[in-house]
C-alpha cells in the first residue's frame, strides 16, 4: 500500500531530489508527427506496401523519391588538424553560406541511389528530376513506379508547368505515382537513405555547393559499389496485425426493407 501525505508546503530541493530519484523530467517534451489513421491513410499505406512486396521486374522498377534541404556552412578560422594523441579542433564560430536542396532517388530492388543537388525545389525542379529519371537513369524501363510524398510540387501538373504538353505527356506515360499517406514519410524507403547520407556524408561543415556535390558524389559511388540495399520487413499483413485497432471500421450495410404486396 502507498500512503499519501498532504503537506502545506514543500521545498524546491525536495522536489528536485524526488524527481532525480525516480528519473522523472516532466519539463521535457518531444515534438512528434501524429497521423490521423483514416480510410485514406490506410488505402495509401496498403498501396505502397503492396508495391514493395511485388517481385522485382527490370521493366517496371520501383523507385523511392524525396527531397531534403541542407545548410552550407563555412569555417571562420582554419581548423587545427589532428595529431597523435589529440583530436582535430575547430572553432565554434561558423559562417552561413546559404542552403542547397537534395533530390534523392533510391531503387528498392537493387543497390542504386542517386542524389541531385539544386539551388531550389520548385515544381520545375521536380519535373526536371522526373525527366532525368525516365530518360537518363531508366531509359529502357517501360514504366517506373514512383513512391513519393504529398508535397504540393510533387504532382502531374508540375510537368505541364515545366514542359510543353507533348513532352510532359511523353514523360508521364512512363511514370506511375504512388503517394504515401500524409504524415507517414516513414513508409518511404528513401528516408532511410537520406538518414544514412546525413550520418555518413553531411555530418560535417561543407562550405559550398561545389564541395557538397563532390562529397555526395563520392558517398554515392562508394555506397552503390558496396552493394548495400535496404531490407524492408513491414508488409500489409503486418500493418493489419499491428495497426488493426486504428483501422477505420467499415460502415454497416443498410438493411433493405421489403415491400408487402
């Protein structure tokens, strides 16, 4: 039994000790993306998971696509190189040199990823990436199934903004868009690649776009040559088992009355 005792006042030190003894930190908060699991969410999730589960087909590759901004940060003072028994030292001050955008592609069935560095991420930039995908990276594919999020520029209309109608339709005939649910970027496998890119390549100060492109190209080449891929384990069946309670309940069929003659 726990005995509760009321006190008229309590010191700050007592509160501090009790919180420390129980490892409690009530002032901490964590920002989280809380999705609304409705019928549209489930439909898009299962569509993407079904595409992931299909057998590989070289004529219809599955490519995950997303974009990510990154800061260009330069040094104010020259770092001191590492020496035996001493780590490299760099100054806490730094210089902001603007930002760059990264468009990232990843083939889910083979160890291939591609990163394109741009100054912006407009609808025209997106459309150019789509044409690169069909004409440069997968020229022999009959249809490319693309997994992407719901950003406003990630649309069919973006190609009509960038190209004449005939050219836009030519590219779109070879693309098949599959959108992840809103607030469910974790379903896009390329997010894993972006995380690896940030931890292996972008975890230091890079001062210019030229340097950024050089570093990313080296990372991309090494990772592709290593044969590293992503082993995706989450399936439609597992989604129904783990998230069954959150699935929307089907509407009850209407009872049809019979007319008496």
